[in-house]
């Protein structure tokens, strides 16, 4: 019985994913790593990594705790190759448990050759 399912599963796995679907997957994955405070992983979504991050910055951000991640708005531009969204992120540091908020203006660009979305705006400024 499972033999006849195998071709359908393989075909579904090989199906192409359009840029809009990839964007949704990328945004959800990015949200997850930010919510968990995994900013080293969040930097991997950026084209070019996180320039300017030194060990002092990394050590300070390791204690970051995110309390919320709310999408304010988003819009596709330039023939579905550029996406902008604003996100409100609540966070605190354990040594100073006062919640702060940052509005992160994100800009995402689609690389058609790699079939991948990249964050081209800076990472949120958690101060």
C-alpha cells in the first residue's frame, strides 16, 4: 500500500516553491530565532552577516530575553523581489528586568539565483 504513495511523496518534495512561499518560510524561521534570543542565528539571515559584532556585543546579547514579536505591517515591492515589514519586539535583560520595545524596520531581498530571501537591513538595536 505504501509503495503507491512513494511517487506522490517524492513529487511533492521536488515541487518548486515560489518566492512568496519562501518568504513566508523565511519570515517564520527568522521570527523563531529572534523570539528565542538566538541572535547569532538571526545574523545568518543577513546578507553579509553582522558586521561590527565583537565579543563584547555578543556577550551582552546572550542574556537577551524576547517577550513578544508582533508584525505591524508588511508590503511586497519591486516585482516580488523586495519585501519590507515593521515588527515590534518586546525584550529585557535579566540583570535589568524592565521590558523595552524596539520597532524593527526590516528589508528583505530575494536572490533568484540562490532562491533565497536575505535580510539586508541591520539587526534590531537591542540597547
